[in-house]
């Protein structure tokens, strides 16, 4: 069992927990001790009828309305019911599972006043793979992801849906009793940034793979285009030592080592240097790597943060109202990552253009052995161009906008949830653009036979050829594109290159 403690969860661990759903999740003993202490403080304040926001008052603009003790539970249930106002397509299951794990981890800090048994019910849902139906739209990303988290909590109390069915029925079929909320618990469950954080953490995990894939695809294209590896010389990059640039340059040197194609034109090539999309791969891919490292550091802090309001400091017998739920740190960061990862597709499409354009790359037009009768990879480049253009729209920062809510009490909102969803779409597009480049580059390598590329890249071509044969004549191209896309998503292409170089 993986034990959440509210302090040490990493992005890699979260991704593992999301994708290995058979691994049970629990709470550490330290977390349970903190949770019990904060709950005891809440129970004292309720008994004393102390005025504390969200415990004995209404919410938002209703913060000045006192709620008597005998209506405390109804207050919390009304909060969930009224705030479950999301709309649009449902969130992906992976994101919902991540949200649930992250909400438990945030509450494990023991600063939220929730009951231990409520968290145990949420853990039981996670471990039974019961994932609430959560609409993807409706969060403004500042009072936390209120609407999405309310749909999560709605399922927990038996008033929502799981897999299109009433959550109360689904829970009881699995021996789980829906929660009857007590004081502070509704607020504790929905005040937080867990939708943004879930998208962000899983996006980082995906982009960590895509920066490696971009190096592989770029190396394959460069060799198919009979480019030079001189621009990846370590001395050159030591003169401008950005960490990501150094990493990509090193990987490109390794990926291209031992290429017979490279050796065939080393001494008789009239070209002094390649186009930017080939020559500047370390600088462009490396900048994305550096942006990714920064984004990962912000999101990893957020995974282990308390983001509800008020926070309960039991040792000091005080609840402090504030704004830790505000999504601005994530909104800016997610926008930044969207811009950075979009560039991987932008430069990839330019390499694909060189592969299919005989005037630029010297290969048969559109990589078709019998061009004219066959169109080859002509329209694959169109598709890549369309996705790159779409990314330019999606990469417009959501965090520069704000619309006030709650009768202007909440007068600055981050729109981080929009940044998160756009980032997810950008990554989907980048995966497909890189898949198209890999498909075209493999065709280009095979058109240079009997010459061979490097051992690492030959293994990549072989992996692609296990699913997509060389295109001697035209066939339905989207099947080939989808097959390579699957190899991108399951990371087979990067794995093949790594195996060959290890």
C-alpha cells in the first residue's frame, strides 16, 4: 500500500499510482494523528458556537450569515449540492483518479478539520476504482476548483453519478456507505486546486516523455535528410550551458552515433550547415526541457500543499482565513508549459515539411517511390500543420483573463482550469505531430537503403515497421498515423531508442 502523508508525494509517484490502479492507497499514521487533532479543534469550536468562516457561517458573499449548530451538517450538504454546477464533457478517468488521490493527500496535512472516516470512505472509492462523473468545465480556478470537486464530493455523499449510475447504488453494491457530512467537511472537500494539479502533474509526466521523443524524431529526420551532427558538438553547447540544451545535444549525439548514412556524406557534402529546424534542435528542445523543470517544481510543491480555507491550526486553537485556494501559481505555470510543449510540435512540423519537400530535403517528392500516381505523405504534413495551427490558439494564456464571481467578493480569478484543459489538448496534438514526423522519417530512412542509420535509430525504425510497413504505394494513411501514434502514447519509440543505446 502506498501511504499518503501530505508532505512527500512526487509527480512520478502520482503518475505511477494513477496508471497502476491495482496499487492500494492509504494514509500514514502521522497523517491520521494530524487529522484527528484538527477535527477535535473543529468539534470544540462548533460546541462553543465560535464564529468561524465555513463552520458557523455561510460561504462567499454569505460569510456574514451565522449558521446555528443544529444546521451545520445541512450547511455542508447544501454547499456540495449547490456547487455541483459543472458542465461539458466528463474529465478523463486518469485525471479524476489523480484528483481523488491529491485531495486525500492535501487533507492528510491535517489542516482542514475533516473526519478520518470521511477520508477512509474516499480512499475506499479510490481503491475500488469508483471514479465520479465530473464535468470538465465550470471552474474559474480561484476559490479552488469548486464545481469539479463538488461533483467528486457529490458522489461521495451518494448524490452524484459514477459511470452514469447513481453513486449511492454503486457505492452500496461495493459495500461502501455514502458519507453523511459533518461540520467543515463540505468546504474541506471542495476548496482546493486538485483538478488543475491533477492535469498539471499528469501533463508533466507526459511532457517528460515527449521531450525525449522529440530528440528521437528529430535525429531520425536529420539522418533521413542527410544532415550533419556537427551542430551538436559538446564544445559548442558548453559555450552556452543551458541545462536542457546540453541534455538534448548529448542525446542527439548518442542517437546518431554509428550512422552509415552520416558517414556516406561526411566528406562530400556541399552544405555548410542545416536549416534551423535541424541545426537548432538542442536549443529549441532544450528550452522546453528547462521550462518543464521549472513547471515540475511548482506543481510538485502544490501536490503537498494545503489549499482550502480556512486552515485549522489545532496546536494554536485557531482557524485562519486566507487564499491558498487561489490558482494563480498553477495558472501561469500551466500556460507556460502549454507554450513550451507547443514548440516541440512547431519545429517537428518544419522537419516533416523538409522530409516531404524534394526541393528542401532531396528525397523523392512526398516520400512516394512512384510519385504522381501516388501522393505519398503529402497530406500527413497538412495534418501536422493543422495541429500546429490549432496549438497556437490553445497556447494563448488563460491566466491573463479574469471575471469576478460571487457578487464581486471573488473579484480576481485565475482561470487556471482553462489553462489546464488547453495544456492537455496541446499535448494530445504534439503527440500526433511527432508521430507524423516519425512515420515520415522512417519512410525517408528506408528510401536511402541499403545505407543504414545508427543502431539506436535502426531499432526505432524496426519498431515502427512492426506496425506500419514501408509505403511502396498509397494506402489509407490515417491507419498508419494512428498506429505510430499508439507507439508514441505507449512510449515504445523512446524505449526502442533507449534499449539500443544502453
